[in-house]
């Protein structure tokens, strides 16, 4: 093996297995592994508090896998990496590509700087099943609707590459840069609200593998229908592991295709392709995090009064399935996908608050906060995104709760003050007779709030607003 120094820059690929850049570095020489917390170029897209908590534990797990050799720094990679390359006499700098606009802009500039200074540089795809520029319509333009993207681009295209095994050997170099530890990054909050989330997760590459195995053994067999029911264990819970790269989509894809339940496997792989589609849209339309994809919505009359936003954030809307979802988010750093759509619909349609408010709150509170998925999903529910839900699709949180949490296991878990409410009135306690409320020890406005909006009236106001921008 060559003794040349290869700098591997870990980013959203915090794993050893199926890591193309790390494998290439290990094969070429001695590897200096680094991680750089870059809040300088991230701007308003910097990681939220919950993501930083996850990152702290993920970096510790990665550092253990690297025998304590991971160098962790904070600052500007455009300055840090050339300095490290010069100091250590590096031959090359290698990394796996990221696709957020601010990262691609920064990385392109870094490549220029390194090449100008005489260093080799190479990037790889370790985060997506297909490169965004490889799937285009016949006229060479990108898809804007998921179904043709999926049917014409994903399914008949080149199959996802097979995962790489762990490198047989990684000869690691430890840097002598003093304070380059995970703890020195200061990722944990000063007030330790994060402690309540720890029991919900096993963070790191091993945790990702265990989570995938548990899902394939116990969850995928009823995935197609069961994933809509928040009390059932039919969701994979893999999104934070994917976001931080503790597991690759290729590993998940090829493991899932080995399962014998074809109809559910297909539904699950389709969801992986939805993740691809969000990244695809972000790459081709980098304005999506800020601007309405459907520019007609620039004229939409959003409600300027945000005084009730905090009630939505805290899960005190008086609408049980919504409150359950928002409290699950606060307690675990995650939220069931069906419930995400319900709470987003209430905010953007019944409350008529701009989807930016939801985007920002989810970015701060979700451990799987991903720029592409977050902004595309919020635009989808709000009706202004690519392939968005029709403007008239306004989720009714009462009927949604009754249909997808019929016995209330999920809702009662996160809204325990409603534990004694009978199923019939669990999702609409404001319509319950007084004797039912007394028996459930509920006093509306005291032990549980009145609804934040009238669902029927607010729905009609939203429809009227949408009708105006169609004219």
C-alpha cells in the first residue's frame, strides 16, 4: 500500500461500509479522516438543534469506528482543507457529493482551489441511487412530476449500484491539531432537552444496520397499508440514518429486494425514489427552499397573523391528532409521515400560515431534517410544489384520526389528558356531550384547549383563497 496521504472529508456519509470516497482513499494510501462543521456557507440552511444533537452522537460513533482518529473542526472548508493538505503533504482530497445548492457551490470552489495548489481532488456518489443529471426527459429537461420520473427514469434505468463492502484495511493517520474533537464542536444544547430523545434511537452506522434489519424482519410485511397507521410498527424509521449517511440508499435498496413480500417491497422502494425525487428537484430547481415552485402561489393571501403559531408548535391546538404529532416531534425528534401531512395541512390550509413557518420548525426539531425532503414536502402539502397535492385537498384531522388511529393508541400516548375519552369523541372532543367530558375529566379551555380554528369555516376560507389565485 502507498504511504501517500489521502484526506477523506466526511460530510453526510458518516459510515465505513459502502463509502466510495473512503474506499478509494484507503486503497490509495494512508487516510486522514476529517469532519468540518460549516455554518459559514450554510447560512439559513444551517442545521437545527435536533440535527446537531444527532450529529454529535453520530460523529462519536464514527470516531469509535476509526479508532479515535477522526479530526473534527469548525469553520470554512475553503480555508481549512487546503491548509490541512499543505500541512500533511496530502496527495489527494476525497469526498462523497452532497446536493444542496450551498454545498455544491462551495464544493466547486474548493475543487478549483485545491487544483490550483497542486492537490488531487475526487468526489463520488455515496448519497443517491442515481445522479440527478442522469435522469431527464427525452427533450433533455428535468421531470417535474413524480410518476413519470419514477416510471420512465427510475424503473427502466440503470439499476442502483451494489453496495461496497467495508475496506479490508484502512491505514489511518491521526492529526495533531489540538482541539479537533467531537465535543469541541459544541453540538449539544445548553439546556439538555435532548435527553428525552435518547431512548428513541440507536445512533450511528451499527444502529442504522440494526434499524434496517428490524424493519425488514418485522415491519415491511404490511408496509403498503400499515405505514399509514401511526400506532403500527410498519415504518422504517431510516430517514435520519439516510440523511447523515450512516447507511446508504444502495444498502437499503439491495437488502430490501431480498425480502419475499414483493408488493410491500415495491411500495417501500417507491418511497426511496420519492427521496431521490426531492433531491432531484432541489438539484435542478435550487430556488425550491425559498420560492413557490408554482409561482401562482406568490399571489396567495397567507395569513399575516402568526400569534397562534406557537400553539401549533407546542401541540396545544385543541385538535387531538395534530397535538399528538407535534408532541411526538418534541419528544422524539421525529413524526409519523401520515401525521406530518395532517399537521402541515392544518398549518398551511386551515390556519393559512406560510409554509416557511412549518419548514423552519421542522428544520429545528426533526432529527431527519433534510433540506430537499423538508422544503419539497411542505410545498407539496401547501399545494404550491412540484407534483403537489391539489389545492382543494385539505386533510380533515378528525376523519384522519378516526381512520388511521381508530382505537387512539397513538393519540392517547402523546396526549395523555385525553386518555379517558371514548373513541367516538377522541378526535373531536368539542362535540362531546357534557357528561362524556365530565366522565373523561376534561374541561375544555382548562384541561384541554378549544380548537384553534373552526375546521369547516377555515376550510372554506382556504378554498376561497385558492380560487382567487386560479383566476
